[in-house]
C-alpha cells in the first residue's frame, strides 16, 4: 500500500476542501453488503439511468492492490450543463464490468501459490496438448461510454463497453495469434413520480470472445482454441421508498447468467475436445435507511442470495461439476456520521450463513460430493474528507485499531487499504 499512501498524502491537502460526500468504491467496501441498498457511482454501469446524480464529476478509484495501482485503477468523467438540457454524458477508462471480470476469471481459472492466475492454455498443456498455443492475453484498458437523459419523471440511459487484448508472433513458417475481447451494452430506465419514490432498472448483455491459434504452413498443420457460448446477461432493479422524512425502504433484485466455453482442435492428429461453464445468480433483498438528524445515517439490510454453476470440461477440470451456493440470510448493518463539516466516518458489518454443495462426476465413473456450511463475518471502517467540491473516501485497514498503523507503531499494516477521489464541479 505504499503507492496508495503516497498518493493519499499528496492529495490530502486538496481533499480537506471537498464538498458533499459522493458514493465511491471505497465507501462501498467500507459498508459491506449494505452498499447494495445505496446509490453508488459504480451503479451507473449497471443502471445508467442514475448518471444524472453525477452530472459534473471526476471520480478516481484506486486499486486496493498497490502492485496494480496503475493497471487496475479506474477513472469516470461526467459532464452536463446545469439544467441537463441535452442529458448527461460520461466516459470511464479502465473500469471492468461484471461481464469482463467473469471472462477474466474463466481465462485464469486457478491461482498459484504466489497468487498469480494460471492461464487456460497452461491447464490444457498439462494434458500434453496445446504445447504450441500462445497464452490468452489479458484484457487491455476498458472503455465505457455512458449517456442518460431525463424525460419528465422518467430517465433513460445507455452504456457501451469495449475492451480488447491481443498478441501475435510470426517467424518463417510459424504464426501464433491470441486475443480476447469483451463488448457490452446496458439499457437503463429510471422512474421518479414524486420526491418519495425512485425506481431504477438495468438490462445488460456482454459478448465475450477469446482465441488462441498456431499455424505451421510448411506442413499445413494447425492447432487452435476458440471460445463459444452466449456470454453474459444481467438484470438489476432497485427502488427507494420514502416512508417518512427520516426513513427510506430499499427493495432490490439482481439476476445474472454466464455462459462461456471453448473448443480445442489439433488437425494433424485429429484431436478435438472442449469445455463449458454456465452459472446463474440471483439476489433478493431489502434495505433500510434512517436519519435521526442531518449528521447521522443508520443503515440495515437483509438479503438472500443463490448461485449455481455447472462445468463440463474434460481437459481443465477432468469432470462434470455442479456447484450450488445459497446465502440465507445475509444480515448487514452500518452507520455514517458527519463529525465535522469536513470529516465523516463510517462503520459497516455483514454476517452470512452460506450453504455450499459441490458434486463432481469424473470421467472414470467416480463421484465426489462435498457439502459445507460456513458463517463468514466482515467488519470494515472508513472515513471521508471533504470540502469545496472535493471528496476523498478512504477504507481503513481493520488491523489499524490493534496495531496503531505504520506511522504510529512501525507496524507493516498500512492504515488504508482503498482510496477514491471525487471532484464535483
């Protein structure tokens, strides 16, 4: 976290002059679970009708991994005139959508002891195949173009996404090529008939693609792996219902479907194989916000989650697998308190009961069944420094309260694990 701390130190003087807090990825992670029932800048990617809430803003979310602070940090810029006459337009650089993240996880299905992803090609090579195939490259910087416009009590929004990774090598009679791409479209609709009701929904589709090929023209031989499957489909909806001036009820529903696989072929030995991965996720929940005064917000939520995954792969997993995870329920609670005009602190906690069942049918006619029940717990701390249009959101290291932080005690636990900067103009 040295890199993050250095940037924070450089921006700290500016940040204490910031204005009203703007929800960021750092705020979202500081309030685990409960952030699903709050408006956050990341929501504009799944529900672009929310873009008018950020109609003049520059938002920078720094990566929580100091080694990837430049490669995985993202920037969102939005602009509109004060009246939003022609709507609001936004450009995001390096934001990875859920569709792109799902493909990255598929291309790198395993992690080694050093935390480095193992490429899909490497797993095929473990079977004595694909020895000439180049590794599938990482996705390059992602670009998202977002637009939203109000039409009376309705707001329509659209998001376009594209990211690409390519590599090639040719020498004499040999040619190697590998690439991957994620292209997405999201349509959003918002409805606010009164100050007491706000409803938003978004429908997303992501087309996912990857390939790796080897050609030896002298012998007219080829080896290839190509992706297949529908891609990524998601729907999300959420409503904010003001029961009183102090109390807000927030029901929410999210659904996603992922379908991706590959076909492998080696023509000079007539070897063919393939794999598929299909998963379905559903979340139903309801949140509650209460403001006893203008300096404090109490937050709570209750949710049910379900995720099912089916894998049929003879090369990478050597089995047919079915994995089901259910959360019943997840309970979240949090508080945000404005201590001064420029300092806000927040505390969030989440408790889950997870039931997981995994069935593996191996191709040697053996079967393995695993069932587990766990109760993970998460507690996070955060703060925001703000004044005159600037806001810096920081997620504190939970170990800080025990070690005193690096500055105070010389501990290796850095005081911040995530940082976001917002400028409203």
